[in-house]
C-alpha cells in the first residue's frame, strides 16, 4: 500500500514539474531561458512606455525583442510618431539595438 502511495506522489510530482517546465521553453534559438525572459521583459517595458506616451499608438506598433535587439513594425501616422517610437525603445534598459521597420501611413 505504501509503495502505491509513493508511486502516486512521485507521478504527481513529475507531472507538475513537467507542466511547470513547459512555460520555460526557449524560443527561436534563444541561447538560454534567462535570455528569453530578459527579451520578454524588454518587450513589455517598451510596450508600457508606448502606452504612456500619447504620441505613439501602442495598438498600431508591434514590438519584438531578440537578444536585446528590439524590432519595431506596424504603422505610424507620421514620421514623428515613427521616430518617437524608436527613441522610446532605445531608452529602455538593456536594449542593445533598435531595428525600426515602422511604415508611415497617413
């Protein structure tokens, strides 16, 4: 009876551990889980700063980060919005570079 109890507990622990690790998957050739977490934090900070700035449309500009390089894409209403978005992204801590692929579409 104790063997079955320990087996069941071990099985449950394995399932829970496996489920927890699924959230730590390294994406798109990331070198480490830590790098993926850092990139996600950068993306979140850039989007948050866009949301705080009325000159930038957080809904029209996409943000992706890979190894500290932020890629901006989507559409801006003016060259000012495009350059403001890039400037905001460059000011976020741990951003190594910004690739601005935003298209100006009035």
